[in-house]
């Protein structure tokens, strides 16, 4: 039976964007095509821990480095699609909560989950075989990996049921991430996502500088040119409560002045961004 590398599976509230506060089961795949060394000028970290629960909260840089840095590969595990479904169902048996009757969303994240399309297809097929496909699936992606045909087929089938929503939460990386513009801003990739489902948002991490606001405008124009007219949500730079306090009020006001949505990171406020939240 094929096994897929998983960083973590947990139950929490969505902390960012349109569905902030919604109960969600998170499936975090391992691996990313970026490192985002620019966020907060973080040095390469060497943290000696044996269990993910011991991993320290990262105040700058990528806040899920444990989900892609080979130095922390031992914190991940390999599971079959059925084992992944078992873990999800052990947390919440169905995606309609038995107590409230309200939907629990499935959030597929990383690292970069669109590097794990084979695994994602296998998990979707396993959930369908159990008659337990959620009505809401969010893919949290950096928007650089084109959808493959096997995943596209599953999304088309999924979207064929009227009450379901496949939601693209795309976070394109601007220059402050440290990644090169041409590699990070891929309008043709996000346009391919939109062809499969027109439910989505663009999330940009901003440090408040004029240069970054100009890049938000430039990136949005590039996406709109290919038909991706999703609303943009601005998020302040900073992964922890303390860091957010330094920046977020001013960035929120600047986002409002420009007519963008604003999102603090609820999970960082509530749980200080510890793994599993
Ligand atoms: S794309 Fe996301 S997961 Fe990958 S390094 Fe950047 S912030 Fe981290």
C-alpha cells in the first residue's frame, strides 16, 4: 500500500482569511518548493527535537519550517490514504459535527500541498469510498504548482455536487519572502485553479512598506489579467502574538484605506502558533 509523507493532522479553527474561526480538520503535507528566507530575515535554524510537539514557536521566517526542512523530516510520518482518513475521523467522525450539525471544513495545507497531488487524490478517493467527503475543502497553496489531470478530474466531480465548495486559498509570495518574483507569481497556474473552481482568495503578507503595497497592486493586476479577480486579503508580517502586536493595527488601517480585506492570524493570537493549532 502506497504511503504519503504527512507533517501533521489536527483539529482547530481556521486562523486566516474568509473562513477565520470555522472548525477545521487540517491535513498538513510535508515538503515545499520554497524556503521564504526573507520573512523576518530568519537564519537557517537547527533545532534538536524528537517530537513535533517539542518544536519551538518560530517568530520569523516560514512558520511551518518543520513541514519542509530536511533537518526536521524525522518529525513527519508516512501514512496510507486510509490511515490518513482514520486519523481525520478519529478527531471528528464526519465533516458535519455530530453535536452542532454544522460543517467542519477540511483544510489541506503544507508546506506546499500541491506538491502532494498524488496523495491528495488518494485521500479524496478514500474519503469518497467511505461516503465521507466534506462539503468544504480548502487548499492552502503558494500558487506555483499547476493542477494535474487526475486532481482536476476529482475537483470537477466534487464541484458537480451543488452544495460543495472547493476553495483555493492562494498566498502568492512577494519579495519580502525572499523568493524570486518570476518563480513566485504565477498567474497562469492560478488561472488553471480558477478554471476548476471559481471559489478562492488571494492572501498577501505585508510589512507595511510602500514597496510591498506596490507589489500587491502589481501582483493583483497580473492575476486579474488572466481572469483571477478574487478578493485580496492582507495579512501582517509576524507569526506570533508579540510580533503581530508590533505591526497589525497600522497594516490593517492601510489595508482598509486601499479597500482590501484584512486578516490577523487568529491561531497565532489564541495559541501563539504552536504546532497542532
Ligand atoms: S511557501 Fe509557505 S510553507 Fe513554503 S517556505 Fe514559504 S511560507 Fe513556508
